[in-house]
C-alpha cells in the first residue's frame, strides 16, 4: 500500500496516468521484469505485457489518463468533492486487476 500510495487520482491527484493501471504495471514488472541490464528478453516480454495491459484498458475505457477517465480534474478541490472518484475508480481498479490477472495467467502458461 505504501509503495503505491502516491498513484491515486492520476499521480497524487494530478489527473495523469490512472493509479490502477500504474499499479498493474508495477506488478507486471515484479512478475516478469529483468534484474540485469543484459536480460533484454525479460525486458521485451515485460514491455509487451505492459503494451497489452494498456491496450486492453484503453479498449475497455477509452483512456489510461485519470482526468479523461473521470471527466473531472481531481487537482481542483471542488471537482474532487464531486464524488466521481468514489463512484468510478473502483470499477477501473477492478478492470485493471482482471486484465492483470489474465496477463499473469498467460505468462504462467508459457
């Protein structure tokens, strides 16, 4: 929880990359990422999985950008109070988790 604490609201409420998506990217890195510079195969497999994650999420929701997903600027205190964060974000988190689960299962089948 602490590691990803700053991701909410599209990177600390700035409306950039969706925190659910960036969290999923972190998990893919932990599961598949390279640990040495020389391990280009793992890096390319990780990049391919991240591209797949981003594409699937964009196909489902139209964007990976928080401000576009929510239709609000969470950096604006008045818009943050609109409740859209609590109404929409749980669905985005669930979607990112389902996509991540699929990708990890695909990885385990290789």
